[in-house]
C-alpha cells in the first residue's frame, strides 16, 4: 500500500497546509486484494490452514463487483474449501462490524465452528472534496472459533466478544447513490456532528464505558470528531484506534475492527464502536492476554511508500491517458477463466504421480512437462521463493503501468514460475527472497482480474506471524489487518 | 536418410525498411521478381511448380493470414499449389526447410520459397506492444517481445559476468555490417556508447539492443540438384537442416543461459550435413536482441558457453574475425520482417558462398554457411539450415 500526505492533496487544489496522511491503494490493489492479504496474515497468526475455516464473513462498502462473484473470488484467493459458507455484507461503513456480528451469530447458532471475518475498505472520495485527504484504505481480519473449541483452548489464545449494542436512525451521512463511483461527503458538517454522528456514538459509548474498558476503538470520520467523542466519553488518552487513523486515515468499513487491533496487543477490554449508514454498534472484546498477530500492527502501519497525488489519481483511474488501451487477449467472462480461475487464484500445480514434477498450471498441462505422464495430484504451490532472473519492462501500452517488473521465481517447493512483481521492480535482485501476494492484474469490461504477484522480502526473511507454532484458536480471535 | 540433393539457384530480397508506400502484395512481387532475376541463366516464372509462403502474423493479424492463396495471385502465379508456413520467428527458415523437403522428396523439381511481412501498417501500440495483453492472462501479462529475451540477459550477466559493453558490441558490429548492406533497414554505424546511452526498453536491454520493426520480403528458388545446371554453373546446395522445440512459457525453462531449442536444432542440422561448428565459414543468426546473438553463438557451438559476450567484444564474430556472424547486419541493422527474415538470411548465406557479398565478403574456405532463427513464445522453436558449395 501507499501513503498519501494530506499536504500533497491540499497543494494540488491550491490550498496550503494539510496534516497527516492516508493509506491508499496502489494501481493493482483494491478492497479484495487488501482483504486477501489481511486474511492470510490472520490465518498465519492463528496457526490455521485455510481448509479449517467454515466460512468467510466479509464486510466492505466497496465489493469489487456491484453485482458478481466478489465473495467467491476472495474465498478462492484465501484458499477456502468450495463448500465454505459465510456472507458478504456491504452498503455502508457499518458493514465491517456487521460481518463480525454475523460470524459470531453463525458460530453461536452452530452453523460454523471456525470463521474468518474480514473488514475492508478503500474509501473513494469525490475528487477535490474536503475529505479526500482523510479517505484511507485498509483491511482487518479476525479468526473466530467457538469458545468450547477443544481442550487445548486457553484464555491466552484470544479475546471474547462481550457486550454488543446497536442503534439505528434513518439519516443520511456519507453515501453513494446507485451508479455513482465516489462516496459523497457530509452535506452539513454542523448537522452531521450534532444530530447524526455524536448522539448515537455517545449513547453507545456510554453503555460501553460502564464496562470500564482499558482502551477504545472509536470512529473518526474527519480527524476531529473522534477526539470530541473521546473527550465526552472520558476516554481521552485511551483511544487505541488513534494510532491507526493517524497512519491510514478513515478506512470506512475497516475502521472499527482495524482500530480495535491496536488495543488487542495486551490483556484488557477493548470497547469498539462502528458507525455509518444510519447504524451504530458497540461491542467489547475481552482479552486475557495479547491476541496473536495484534503486535504486528505497528510494524505494518510504519510500512508503505509515500506517493504523489497524480499517482493516486492514476491508480483510481481518474487520470487516464487519451486513446484506446489494449484489451486482454480473452475476455474475463470467457472459457479460459472458467478453466483457470481457481487454479490461478489458489496457484495450483499438477504434481505428476510418475515423476513428481510440478506442472503449472494444471489446465495448460494435460501431460507432464518432464515425463509425459497423464496422472496428477493437484496441489497448491509454495508462496515463497527466490528470484532466478528478472526484467523491468519500461515500454508498455495503456492500461499497463511502466516500469513493470517481471520475475522468474524458484519457489521453495521446487516449482518455477514467472509473475509480475509488486512495485516498480527496482528492488529485484537474483537469489533474493520474495513472497507471492494477490494483486489486481487488470480491470476490463468492469471485471477485475486477480492473480499473484511477487513481492521482495527483507533479506534474510523474517516472519513473526508464524514464529510460534504452538498457537491454538479460541473465541474470537482478532488478528491482523492493515498492511 | 535418403533424400535427393537440393540446390538454391536464385535468392533475393527487397530493400528492408518502413515501406509505408508498398502493400504486402507489392513486397511479395518485388522479392519474387528479384529472385527470378538472380538466376544466372535466366528463369521463367512459369517454371515454379509449388510455393511456400512464410508470413508470421499478416499485417499483425490482418488479411495475409491466408497468404497461401493471396500470394500466388499477387506474383502472377495463381493456380499453383501454395501453402503458408507459420512457425513464429523461424517462419521463413522453416518455409525454406519445407520447400527443400518438397524438392528432396522428389515431388517437385522447382519450388519457390518466399517470406513476406508487413510490420508497420499498425502502430507500435496496436501492433507489437499489444502482445503484452495477449496470451495467458497472468503468466504472460506484460510480456512484450523483449520480456522473452531480457531475462536471459539478466541471468547471463549474473552467471558469466557478461557486461552491457559486451551486449552493445553485438549491435555495434551488426550496424557496421548493415552500413555495408544496401538492403539493410539501418545503414548507419554506431558506438558502444550509443547503445549504452540509448533509452531503456526492458532492463537490461536498451533501444539499440533491440531490432527495429521492419517491412520486407525475400525469396529463394530451389531446384533438384540434378537440374541445377539448367539454371546456374555456380549452385549452392542444402547441406542439412534441423528444427527443435522447447516449452513455450518462460516459467517452464530449465535454463536462462541457453536457448535449448537452438542447441537441438543445430545438432540435427550438423548431423545431417556431416559437419561440426568449426566447419562453418560464416553464419546468419537470430539477433532480435543483442543477448540473443550471444546465446546463439554459444548454442550453435561457435564459442564456449558463457564466452559469447567476450567473443563478441573481442571481434571474433566480425567480418574479419574467426567466425563472421550476421554479415548482412542481422536483425538489429537489416531488420526483422518476421516471415521474410529467415529467407533473407538464406540469401546472405547464398551471396557469401557465391562470393557476391561485396564489401561484406568473407573467406569461405570450407564452403559452409549456417542460417538460424529462434522464436515463438519463450524461444519455443528454432530452425537451423546449412548451405554449402560442396558438391
């Protein structure tokens, strides 16, 4: 992800000043890629394989398809089984909290034992609007299990969802009309503050304050209202989510659960308030100890290269070159994608039962590359490897963005693969380690096309998320997030 | 292997370049007429029994995809059997091989092999660059032509210490030769500094490491050796040929310091000709990029693996070097109209073996010249043809 200084936005519109920064998507990122990355980190922190997850509950105001297979694509990218369940909750910044509650209810009802909750957003403001410098992007993922999950479960394993309380009011706050691309800013700041935002946030907050939380995750849509709510709730100095909103801005449907992670790195109760779309909900997360994964938040918040306003506009396709762009060889609705969608999202290979060669991918290798065998076990490929060779392509037609790094990678399981790389390719070196992450390769005819790209890892690689093999899940298990 | 000996009695090309004023049909007719005119004792076009046309893309996916029936009409031979040969960048050299086999088999005595390609009727963006969006939506996305070869340069530099100066020396040498070839697209000499300072295209390759987009056509006339004397007293014979394939995707490559299809194709051609690399007097090899020629001269056995860069910088492949390579200017300076390229390379070999290469003429003490192409997605196919003056 990239970081956009508020001062850069202000300067573009001829204004001075501008405090802070927001987190924004690179041109090949969107809500789905952020979600996939957060989910992968949460599973690693929980020490779980994707196959152990019964369902994905995903909350975002901006699923990549207004109507289409958003949930199915994310489930496949995370590696969930085809019989996994869950739901996509959308329509407002409240959707992230709705996903957490829906997953909790599913576990309580016994229809799922283990769930993954992803709250994600990439708020897209109207160009030139006042909240453009506050609109952020991020994703938080939590792994939830039933609280009776096995004799191994201990109080140190996670946090429990305690209280929950909701208020609804049929008022307009930020919204996006049917067919509109950008989210509309608040109509009247004073009206919003006095009648729409503060009353339900304070009412819910007072309920939670009675439970004496250690820290808070509070909504902060404009960089000021969060502080005002904290003061009125007597929570000043205990708003754990401030560190998140200062680093990444208002992340819409991701904000409440992302901010809560900042409070889950120690024992105690975190009071979490989410608001938007006329609904406000408060919950408590009660942790007896630091929740696995939460401690990585600060490291992740410090990442992200600074970007420019024109680059952000280009990433949002609001700054596009004139002329036609080159269409994909086959349309995303075509048979090739039917044959190849799952194997590309999950990065599957056919392992020859005769000679063991990994053939990538199964749909383009009916016979083994090495021995001509015709029987294969379909297996997922390793997600880490080293660069064997690479190029940086600097001569690209639209819609490509140059410079574009492309690397041949020797994966840890012995397979070789060639993929685009994240970034501009300037960090590529032979024999250096990379990891594979989901990115958006194209956006064509309204269809986002996703695939894995290689991203340079620090040398030597470090992986705090998986360093503790003894972790076991409990209820709920908030983990990682923003990246 | 019993096959009837085949002679090349005519070969020619039109001046390569950005031929905006000429249609595909005009280029074909120009090359055909020139090839007929190159036959020492004269040639009546009506003697052509069959033709093989090499066109790789046809105005980059235009009408000439059906060149097998458009070219005979364009060259005044409507009615003859004619087939389009497409085999990626070696299309022209493979059409020559297929034409030679048609004569070697005894089915035909007189065969025309003609290569024609219109590269510049479409803009670069809509033409060659658009391949970045074609093919597999993930594995090949962003894969413009230089991406197929630049990874080999990166790895060759890493493993063998090949430098950008060594790469550049290939372009400098081929432009020097091209400046002496009246048919070349580019006829200017350049320096190593020019290459290194040219704009980056696909790191580590820069603009002058890359061949241009060129329109062009070339033609050869093949006859059975028994009848060669009807056409010339100075025939050149087909000594051998080889074709080989490799996996197309780069992630399926076992090595990035060798194009294995070239190694296998060369081995087959040398075996068929009964010779080895040291018997070759001069060679026209596939230098779509500077790194490609360095790989070629190693894979064809002219220099030790890993020494291609040093050999180039040291002048071993220059006009006066140990093994002159791409005396015509190669793809880098003469140009690369894909279907025509192999046939034009054959023409240069034919001139060299007949002593007709003018100021580019090299010594041909053994009487063998080698022609080579490699291409396709990920250099998945290579063709080698060997010509000789030995009877």
